[in-house]
């Protein structure tokens, strides 16, 4: 039985290796992009929590005042 010529496979395999290297680089870049998006989203969510607290505090204060002065109408 004749042995296959391995040199015929080397060029296509080198081309595949080059393409796989580029794909790995793109995937690494996408991972970095996703991390930055997640960081940005976390910042937005933290800011939203602060804003929600600022919006809620004017409502809480009159309720505390009414409770201390016993002015609430509990139905």
C-alpha cells in the first residue's frame, strides 16, 4: 500500500490554522467588548438605584412626619 503524501495537507492545514488564529482574536475582542458593556450596564443600574432613592425620599419624609405628629388617617 502506498503511503499518502503528507506535504499535500500541510498548506491547507496552515491556512486553517491562520484562519483559526484570526477567529480566536475576534472572540477575545468580543469578550473584552462584553466585559465593557457589562461594566457600563452595572454603572447605569447603580445610578438608577441612587435616583430611585432620591425619588423615594421626599415621599418617606412626609410619612415619617405624619406618623410622629399622629396626623395619619389609617383607614
